[in-house]
């Protein structure tokens, strides 16, 4: 999925935030409880919508349905200061918000930056649900048991990239990583 720099950066941060919420310190699933806590804390975290929206978007986790994926895909390619960046009035007609999220929507829209935040929240949730470019875990065997490529070519590409990176770091005055 093509994303603007804005959404690319925020999607990565949002993914990290969701990963942090997934499990407790003992490794047990904690997402449901932690999302509930976020929703209960909305009033205190609301100021973050302007400088750290990815920390507040989990309040709307799984609250959106998308009637027009093409329009949302176009929205995630925009920067907030682009002319094409949709306003909440435009985008809200393309999404359905779960009824349970309505009080949170009202609280956010009462804020000065609420409308832009809601566009951001909807777009980040769209990316989370529909971005097929996200890395998938590798499987040991493919489904039909065919022999897998040994990846020698990829290993060579990785070495070339690592060497180029090491050279660049050296040019910047950092010590070489080579032994």
C-alpha cells in the first residue's frame, strides 16, 4: 500500500503501540484490558492527539468499517497539509463507526485538532486492517512441500547492502562494523 510520509511514519508507530498493548509482562494476552484502559483514560490522553496521535488511536481500535477502500487508499497517500487531505466531514461518509465508539468520537471532535485526528485515526486503522505489504512471518515449508530456494542471491544482496551501509557510516565519521 502506498502511503505518504506522514502515514508511513505514523503507521509504524501505531503498530509498535499496538504491539506494546498485546501482552502483559508475563506474556499473557492483555489487548482487550489495555484497550479498555486507554478508552477510560481518553480525557487525560486527549491532548496527545496533536503531537502523538498514535498513542490515542488505540481508543478507536476495531471501531471502523470501510465502505470505500479506494477512497481510503487515496487518503493515506496524502499529507495533512495537502489540498487533497480529506476533512472529517468527507471521510466520515466513507466509514462506519461502531456505536460503542460514539462517545469517544464526540470527545475527540470537541477538541481543536479533533477532525484531523479522526481522519488520521480512520486512516491508521485502514492501514492496520488492509496493508498487505506488512511483513508476514516466514514459514518453514511451503504448502505443497516443494523445495524452497536456498536464498544465496538474497544473502549476496544483504551483504552488498551491509557493506554499502558500513561504507556510508565510515564516511560519516563512525567506526567500521567490519572486524
